[in-house]
C-alpha cells in the first residue's frame, strides 16, 4: 500500500470512528466523500479491503 493509500485508509478509519462517537452529519458526509474518492484511486481494492 502506498503512502497515499495508507493516508486515505487512516482517514477513513478515523472518520468512521468519529461518526459513531460524535453523531454529526458532517462527519458522516466527509467519510462518504472520502470513500467515493477512494473508489477512484488506483489502489481502491486495497483501501476498501483494509477498511472492511
């Protein structure tokens, strides 16, 4: 996993965790926006496997 993909993965983990701790619409929105971005990444399958 490249540094870029690892950064996306770490941010997705953090946003997911925060969305359960602080139930605010903007956190969930950022998670989904970043996940959509990750789906277009060259290492999408690796990122999605890591957060699954």
